[in-house]
C-alpha cells in the first residue's frame, strides 16, 4: 500500500500546512494532521479495512483540517473546498473526491458517523483523548484558542475538557478497547484536579472572610480599650500603642493621627522582614483603628477606678491585638521592630521588646506620674496575657512524655480511648544510686494533647501505673498528624 504522506497529493497539502498556516495554530497544524493519519492507519488495520478503503480514509485524514488555511469557522466545509480544488490535479475523479469530503464532514462536532470509515476517522481525530499525552495536547489546543481569541482561563478550560470527555464516545471496537479506559482515567484525573481547585478556592474565600472578621472585631476592641479606658484616664500600654499614648498625653495631638504616623516605620519594616501582604493588611488595620477612634461613638469613660482601668483596659486591648494577629495583621509594630533589631544585635526578641517597654514606662513615670506608670504596667501585662490567650486559645497544645513499666497499656489507652497519636522512643530506665549498673529497656511514650485534656490523661495514666513518670511541655505550633482541628491564625 502506497504511503500517501510521500505521494504528490500528500506532500502538496502538508507543505501548504507547514508554510501557510499562521503560527497561532498550535494544535491544528501539520503535527495534528500526521497524528490523525497514523491513528487512522492503525485503527483501519485492526478493523481489517481493505487497501482501497484505507487509501480513501488516509487521503481524507490528510485533508480533513486543511480548511484552517482559509477559515476557522466551518473549517470542514473549507477543507472540502480545498480537496475539490487540489485533488483533480492528481488524477482523482469527482465521485472519489466526494467520498473524501463525506469522510471529512463526519469529523464535524458533534460527531455522528454512519459508516465504519466515518467512525474510524472520527476516532482518529480525537485519538489523543484516550492517550498519555492528553494533557499536553489539550494545552496546545487551549493555547491556540487563546491566540485566536476563543480561549478561557485554565480553570474554565479544565471544566470544558471534563464536559467534552463526558459527552464524547469512541465508535470503533478498536478505540473502545484501546482508548476508552485511558480516556476515563483522564476524565477522573481532571475531575479530581478541578474538585481540589474548587475546594482550595472555597477555603481561600472562607479564610479571607474569617481574617477580615477577626481584624474588624480586633480593631473595634482596641478602639474601645483606648477611648473608654486608657485615654480618659491617661493610662499607657507597651509598644507602639504606648508610644502613641505618651505622645498624645504630652503634646495633645489627636491619638488617631499619632497611631498612624508612629506605625508607618514599622509597617515598612514589616514589608521587608515579613512580606508585603502583611504590611498592607497592617496598614489597613491601623487606618481602620484610627477611623474608629475618630468617628465611632465609644463611651467616653467607663470608670475612673485605676485598678479596673488597668485590668480591663488591658483585657480589651489584648483581645483586640490578638484577634488582629489571628486575622493576619498587627495593630502594634513593636514585634516587627524587635525582629528587625534582633538580626543586628545579640539580644532575643523578647528581651528587645522588654527593653523598649521599660524605656516607655520610665518616660511615663517621669512625665506623667509614678503611680500611673505602675498601673500602666498592669495594663501591659494583662494585655500580653490576653494576646497569648486569644492566639493560642483554650486548645493550646501540650506535649506529654510518659515513662512507665506499663507502657503497653498506656499506649493502648492513648490510642483507643483518647484517640491520640503517639510516638515511641526506645530508652532505658533504672540507674538508681544503690544499683547504678542495673537498667532495663523501656518505651518512652510521647503524645500531644490540649490543656483541657491534660488532667484526664494524667488521671488515666496514674490508674494504670501510679509510679509513672510524666512531664509536659508547652507546644507553640503543631500541625498535621492525629490532632484536633483548631482555629487558624
């Protein structure tokens, strides 16, 4: 059987496709034409098509997308027009050419072939749907559609692909056997990818809403603490807020403007030390706090009792700052300064923050009064504890290490009754003063629980082994494994 690719009529149309097709045809080009040609030849051989019909089929495969030389719309009709113009030059009669055109028109979507040859060319045209190269080939089609102004974004494209795969079906027994299983696998992979993308999008939207809600409520709490407790009683706090309150008290500048100006340097540091998103969120939060201080009608003065002001001013301030941190921003730039400074000197971040606050409260003691400064330290301490409580929550994780001769029962209890994940270290116990040379192998059990579960765990361990050695440690960050879900921050 003659290879039509090397024939004059084959070289004619392939050369035209190579030379005349615009570069934006990333899919409907010579490579696709040859792919359909080879697929049609393979299917025809497995379907036992005779030589004459195979030649007819392969000629149609070579010309089936030649219409893109003239038009994107109704390219099948344009392909038939080119075939009717070109094939007489190579000795083909009109009846044979019309049979070629009938096969070409069968590839028009939606495919509705009526003969076996039409089924073969339809299956060959979309053979890639059931192959390993489905994704890269589909991406070429997307790139072409985008170049022609017909494409969409990649997520919509995946949905389009899913819809097309669901509606498409192969016709020949050969393609049903060789291509349908992989096509179904490609469909499942796309559906999984799309489902994950949709879940991630939904999660991102929920996260944005949650972050915004945390930040707004945090701003409202901070505004309440400042306007109703601290400012009317000339109290202070630590950090940038304390500096702003001190400037307001000494120079009587509006606190809203002072807070914005005082935080600008730290926002710039935040962009450099953390990221720009954090800096933008922080700037918006601080502007929001300033607007609340300017325009919201907070109660002017809840109480004049210094102890109540120092405690509850700190409670509301700490709650607000903690909620803002859970929302991914900061209402006080002091920790950013500490992070920036800590890279240049040998002190820890906590030591730097403490040093800055000591300076603030010393200045407050000299300028405003020693008693007020002492009460303000209570405010700062209360706010600090509330920040930790709001961020960590009641479910602050605690690491528990258990050393016991009854470790098998303890492991079973932790896993089956408390539904905790465990890690087991191999160790030795013994080494007593009177028998230092005597030791025994032992499993050291480690697990992570919330502090609400800690008392129950201790009681259950001591029921199994009253002599069990237990020690705990606070875990600041824990994720993954067998852990209960907790609020994101």
